[in-house]
C-alpha cells in the first residue's frame, strides 16, 4: 500500500488483548502511513454482544485493561497515545487513581449501560477536567444515550473538550452534526460514517472540529483514509483534520 507523504494521527483506535497486538497495530499503521494513534483498550465485550446491546439495551460491568494499554504505548515509543477507558460502575475511583498516567478519557455508554445523564458520567467528566483531559464517547439512539444528552453534558462542562465518535448515531447522522454545531467544545470523529457526512461535518462544523479516526481493528484504517482522500481536501484542511486536531485533543506536540 502506498504511503501518503503527509502525517496522519488516528484519533481513535483500539488495542486488542494479546502479546502481538502492539506489533500488529504498528505494522498496519506503517502500511497505511499513520504516524500516531490514540488507543484505548479493546476486548471489554465481544462485537456480537455490543451489537445486541446497542439495539436492545443492557450493560456489562467489566473493566478495560488499561494497564495493558499503558504498557503497549511504552513499547511503541510515543507512536501510541493512551486514553483511559473508564468503567462508570466504579464511580470514578479507578480513573481518579490512575488517570494522570493517561492523555484522555474514553466513555462507552453502550458498553457499560450508564447514560450520559447519569451523575456517574458527570463525575467522570469532572475528573477529566481536573486532569486536563478530553473525553471521547459514543452515542446511540436510545433515551439517555442520544446526541442531545451529549450536548447537555458538554454545556454543563464547557471547559472540557468532547469528541463524538463514529460520526454520531448510525452512518448518516446529519442531525447529530446540527445538534453539536452550536456547542464549540464538541468535535466529531468520523469512523464508520458516509463520505457525505464527513463533507457535511467539514462544512457545518469547520475543519478544526473534525477528526479522522479508524476504529481499528473493527475497521481497516485504509478505508477511513480513503474517505478523506476522495474528498480532495486542501493541504491546510488535511493537516487540521488528520494531524493538528488529534494533537490538540490528546495533548500532544504538533511536531
């Protein structure tokens, strides 16, 4: 696969369990021309169980292997940037104890089944603000988990930067883009969404509020990169969306 000469910072990937996970991720990044990636733990539940919970509801109380992520990032020598995958059922205790070792916070309401309106979620966001962390999270189309709840949460914590993952709810969430547009501390990560949604996000939010993410290993990074390449972004917009915005969100240097 040909490597693009421009730098790329993947704003959202997962590090699966397993001894070879780091090497495999770095190989895929090299093959796709990705220089850095924000990583969170994978394997909290199976894709089949997650798919069922998104539709029917439900929860798990499993912890993510955040220590595995830290160790993998150390081995990768700054190419991988660790985010803490919090379990709201722990009421923030694990994040308070270990969050300073990470660069951001990941919440997955559809995994742990704790809504965005729950005070446990608010408590984690408040802790993120104390660490100077950004918050990456997912929304789904169920009461308490929708983009409108994210908007209310972001307005409650205006000094915390949020990233709405996967282009919002589903693959054509133009409405979600419109909901977050007036809320300047919410950006959009676009893995899984249509190219037309990426274009709409760039037009309605501006290039400083859109981030390229891959959702590796569920999605191959080359697919997400192809969406941006066919949009023929200007060099300035490409640099913002595929590098600078992720650097800012993850607290990384731009060099």
